C-alpha cells in the first residue's frame, strides 16, 4: 500500500486550519529588515520604502469589476475573519506578479476590510485616491498579491507623548511633518506633536488646526514622501522595520510637483528611476519647459532638468558633478525626491532590481 503524500495527510488531519496554514506559510515567515534614519536639524526629505508586514498573500482566480472585488484562489473559500490582525488598520492590496499581463505588476488598491469579511473567498476593494488605477483588468487572473496595513503617524514616530520629535504647544515650538497629499490644494498636510495641557493630553495635531482632532492615525500611503522640519539642535535617529518590496513599484505622478519615496530599499539615481522619455519624462530645449527632479543636499536644494537631444540628457541646474548627472545618487533609501512634471503620468513605475 502506497504512503499518502504529506500535504493530503496534513489537510485531512488538520482540516481547514491545516489548509489555511499552508496558504499563509510563506507570509508567516516573510523577511523583515530594519532601516536606520538619521535626520539633521533643519529640513529633510524623508521616505519610507518598506512595507508593514503582510496580513495575507495569495493568488487571484478572477477579477469581478462589477462588484469591484477579486476572487482568491483558495479552497475552502478564505474567511478573512481567521486572518490575524484583520480589520485593525486600513490596508491595501498590491500585485507582486502578474503572469498573464506583466504590465499589471505593482498595481495597488485600497481594501474594504468590513465588506471583505462578509464575502468569503473575495477581497473587496474600494475607490480611493491611493489606488494606482480605477479598473480591475481581466489580466489580473492568475496574479499573486499581498495585503499590507498602512503606515501611520503614530506607528512611524510614536504617539505624541513618547515621540522623539520636538514637542510644543504650537508649530513654532515643535518639529513638523509635511506629508505629501495631491488631494489638497497646497500638495501637503502638516502635523506636529502638541504638548498636553490642563485640558488635553499630548496629541498629534494638524498645523493648520492646533486645537482640532487628534491625528495619530493619519495614513502614510506607499510612495508618499514627507518633509520633516527638525527645529532642535540634535540629529533625530530612529529605525523602521518592515518588509522590502521585491517587485515593481507604481506611483501615479500628477502634473506639477510630486514628492516621491521610490518604494525600494536602494539608493536611486535618475538612471535607476528610468527617468527617460520612454518612461514618461518630458524633455525640452529649455530647463523651464522640461521635467525636473530636485533633492536636498544638506539644506541646499539641487535640481536637474531633462534636455532634448539624441539622446535626451539630464543637466544639473546648480552644481557640477564628476559623474554624469544621470548617475548621481539623488534618493538614498531613506529619502524622498521632488519630481516636477509638465504632464501627468498615471503609469509611472520604478522597476525592481535585486
């Protein structure tokens, strides 16, 4: 009599739990890394390329556009009530590979965790400015994905009572975080850790409304850079632990200024970002009518412009470099950079390179 294979014995012995563990095993032991930060006094462009550890990963059977949901390849149909941590934080789904349509790698959608609990076997999505696209292409069938909770103000920097950032009763006496947000006219929302008083405990507040609602659960969507203004005299040091992204990173660029955290734990040059005309960058004979990229060197802003030619080439508008401008590191892993676009580019992608 032949010995039964291990997987069928496991599933018969442990039932649904055993199958569920098999489905999740790759994510239960996902690699996490720690990324150290050291920010000097003054202004810093800051990015967080790491992902919070995934809640779930799997494969897509089909995309259901009419109900804006994705069917998960699992039997029995996955019940997300059994997923540890489900529903405790807003989360998003990101496509890590798409064999039927490789152009869909890196697409990202906000998840509706409440509706997902009601529809076993499906991940229900929702419309959001954080989504990288509005539709659900049929080519997502067979794609692999992971679901991650968002970073928040409190998770990255601690609550207002314990944060290492400078605290005060107003913005003049506090460090500030200006978070990129293309949905508001200024392009940023600003926050500071407010000291407590006789009526209120310490709390994160909007700089524009210091006595308004507490803001510690503010989301930091993937790729959204921030400007951290350090008003003290000492460096701010901390570390962020999370999962590195091992696939392409998507970030729709709007016309005008964008503050991008490139999404991978590597030091980026313009060449590494594929900042070329075939990837959506506009070149012109004059810097003012071409796309530009800026970054901080200490407290000094450096800007590059893409000039037309055969081929198009990047030039520095302030300094001379021994390297070609396209080779200069403009975005170390912990930093963000400003991309000023003449035209919106909803399909901008940063490739993954091991």
